[in-house]
C-alpha cells in the first residue's frame, strides 16, 4: 500500500507523540513534574513544524488543482474555437489526440493534441479514479460536453 505524503507525516507524528508521552510518563514515575523535561520545548517546535508541513502539502495540492483547472478550461476553449463552436464529447480523447475540424479522432488531423496526457485530480487518492471525467462520486473530474463545464469532482472543490 502506497502512503501519500500527508499520511506519512501523520504516521511520523504518531510515533513522535508516543515517544513524547513515554518521556512524560517516565518523569512522572520518578516523581518529577513533566515540565522539568528538557526536551519539552523541542517537542512543541517539532509539532509546529509538522503542522506547517501538512498545511504546505494541502496548499501545494490546491495550487496544482487550480492550475490544472485553468489549463484544461483554456484547452477546451481552444478546442471549441477549432471545431466550429463544439466541445469534445469525450474530453480525454478530444484533448489528448489529434482530430479533424468535425471533432472526429483522426491521427492525420490538423488539430490537437491539446495536451499530452490528462492530469489527475490531486485530491483523489485512487490513481485510476483521479483522471476519470465522468463525474461519478469519488472520481477526479466532472465534464459536461454540451456546455463545456469542467470542474473538480472532489467534494470540497466542486465550486472552483
């Protein structure tokens, strides 16, 4: 099983917390207040660093998501310009393969590809589902070929 960076950080946090609790417990057993532990300020600093890393990871994924949305939407508009005002019926094939002016996939077509591969939604953990565009729950993207509306399908990002 592959852990993402956030899960890895959380596992490390649990280990560090267990060690910190053990040190405090050892001081109490010896009759000393836990506050006399010289390592206490270090634990607090470590926890604040871990918090910053987790926030940075989420911020990076959000930045990646918004960049992907902007890029794909721009490519959809370029596709529409080249194909008589129509959006591709299959967004993945339409943007990653060559096509003729009618929008039919054609290896000798004059339009496209508009992108090399379809990017995953960074907030969907399942790699296979992260690039799907059918709008099903738990899958990466939602696309409406009639309107060209393209959005992230992760629950907290549908309004971006």
